[in-house]
């Protein structure tokens, strides 16, 4: 099985799902990772606040941060190689990178941004947008 690691910028907690304004993209990532975990697929997730040593000990990521700075995060590493920088993988990319079937991700394989464009809205009910 392939090994994926996600190196994220500094966040208030390990998932970034704390506080008043939850980023829908971080919510999607947490949901995907939990669903994968329920199917026996483990993805390591490190953020600069909670796991700075991981950024130091991973030479590939350390070199990337030295060259591009933390502005280039998140960094997605699969089997020791950087595959995506500056954004999180879409659900389809998770399936491809980890070589897992669609049902491992869940019934909705599209990413949140694509859904928002398709629905022509932000998903807030009654027009009361929070973001």
C-alpha cells in the first residue's frame, strides 16, 4: 500500500477544525482521511504547530520549505516523493495517488469547490452566508 503524508501550515489544532469559522476544505480533508482510515488506509498528517520536528526530519519537505517557504504548504508526499504543493488533493486525486476505489473515499467523489461551482452557491441555507 502506498504511503501518503500531508504537511500543513501552522494551525490552531491538528486538523484546523477548531474555532468559529471552519474552513470547508479542511473539513473535507478530515472527512476523507477519516473515511480512508475506516477502510484501513492510514495517511499521516502533520502541521507546523503540532509536529514541527516532522518538517525537520523529512529531508524532502525540509528542502521544499527552505526553498519555497511555508507559503508553499500544504505539501503532499506519496512514497517519499512530493506530488502536490500549495493545495490539498481532490477526492479523485486521493483515489489515484493511493490507488484505492471510489467507495474508500465515500459516495461523493467530487471536491467541495467543484460542488460549489455546480450549485452556483456557497451551500449556506436561506442566503445567510457565513463566509
